[in-house]
C-alpha cells in the first residue's frame, strides 16, 4: 500500500513538473499599472492568448520559442523563451508607450486678395461652380427691366421690395389719361419707366453680381439695412459707375462707404 502511494506521488509530481515546464507564465505592466487584453502569441506553434485584468497570462511554450506581445498604443515586444522563464511562476514584462509623431503641415501661398468678386476668377472651379458662373454671366447680359419682371423664389422673399401705391394727386391722373397721351409721350414714359425699374432693381442686381458674402460678411452690412446702404452710397454715383462697367472703382467705393455707414448707423 505504501509503495503504491509513493508511486502515485512520483507520477503526479512528474506530470506537474512537465506541465509547468511547457508553460510560460507572466504579468504585463506599463510604467504605472497592469495591462489587460494584451495579445500574446507563440510564433512557433501559432497559439495565442490575452492578459486578464491583473495583466496575467499563461501560454504553452518551450525553450527558444519566440513570444510576440502586442497592445494598442504600445511598442511590440519579442521575448525569446529561456529555461529560467519556464521555471518562474510569474515573469514580469514591461511595455513601452508608442508615441506617434504626425508629419509636418505645409501651408501653400495663394494670390487671393480677400474679396470674393476679385478672387473668384483665380480659384479653380468645380462643375457646379462653372455652371453657376455661366448662368450668372447670362443674367448679366439680360435687360435689367426683364430681370425685374422675373418671379421671386421662396428663399429670396427677404430681398423683395414692397410695391409702391400711387394715388391720383392731380386732375390729369386717373382712368383714360394714357389714351390722351400722344405717341411721343407714350415712348418717353416707357423709357422713364424702364430707367426707374433699373434704378429700383439696382440693389438686387448688385447683390446678384457681388454675392451675399461680400456685402453681409466682408462689408458687415446687416441684411435688413442692405437697401438703405445702397441708397446711402448713391451720392457717389455708384449706379452710373455700374452702367459704365467700372466695377473695380465701384467696389472701392462700397468698401470705403461701408465703414462710414456702419459708424453712422451704430452711433444712432
């Protein structure tokens, strides 16, 4: 009976030793704490495992095997298994942080002046931008009187002016007055109406020409005071300059007058 018990103890201890001999046990840390979910793989037998919350792991390995240890944010580490590693119950492994340095950013120079109306010709346009520019050029070539008769979209209601109401104020106005005018007076009245329409629609034409960004962002004119600002600048003959295609001079006047306009309206 004693011989059988001794034989059992010898066999058990031998198996336990053999099992420990084929296991690599360790704990993984960084500078301050244990690391969990670190991937450990034996590159020879392709078996792998992960460390637990305490940083502990155990993997089958033998002498001269290579253990690859990887974790996000840390440098990969390779450990060559030695006989003393297999005797230890807890091999301490430290990982180093992997610091990533971004490439430098290069800022390219450009020849833009800062004014939308002047810079738009120097910027490469997309297909949609080219189509918009073509449409805008077509509108520029249209008669301002015809433009004034175009409908207003739902997103342009804020730009519309209230219709003027005229009441008869002398004995010549009223029904039948037009029929009594001669042909020459009728033509003259039509021309005056056309000029008046051009003048009244001048703010809308300018807004379409130079864009909302130029007036409301660059010049900082409040949207509700836009028409008033254009009337304020009329003393500088901006309508005449526009008709003469002196747009650069016109832009200079708008920029200069916007400063005095904002100062004058702010102090009120």
